């Protein structure tokens, strides 16, 4: 989806990647907080994607592919795109206090996010970091 946003292939959206931020936490923090969650070994809409709710099954996710920069299907492995899109979903909501970081594209977005956080001094302020490698060039 991020590539579609970058290349203008989402009808009605033309702002690119910059406004999109990543809120980060850890699966352990989510579990320790008692949140219900599921995760998949691939794109959630594929019929043959499997779903799990036990962190002991995280080895079912193809982590090398999830973290790969290039992930097109190949003649000897035509399931790469589906596996790259593994998901971790939290039921209903995630408390803001569980967010431990915010990843942004550039300095301008970092400044914008920090200004928003400054408006809420009583709330936890996760570290905001430029993570350009999480976006398409």
C-alpha cells in the first residue's frame, strides 16, 4: 500500500508518503499489557495465509523477507509478495503508553510530530526518529 501511495495509485490521495508515520512497540509489550492480538504469515486477504495468536509461533513469519528491501516474486519462489505483507493486529485499540517510538520520513515531519506531542505535556512522548529506510525512495 505504501508503494501505491508513493506512486499515486490510490484514488483521492495525492500526498505521498511523508504524512505517514510509524508507531512502534514490541509484541512482548502488547502481550504483557493483556491486549488481544493476532498475526499472520502473509497478506491477510490471501486464502492460504495462516493466523496465530501465540508469540511462540512467531517463527512462522518469514522475517528475512519481512525485513528485505526487495521482495518481488521470483520464478523459484512466487509467494514472496504475500509473505512480505505479514501483519500484527491488535484488537480494538492500543494504549498510547505502549508506543515506544515514532518513525518518520524526514526532518520536517519529525518537527511536525514533535510539535504535536508538545501540545500534550501530560502524555508520554515516544522518541521520534527519522527512518527513511522504512519508506520507498
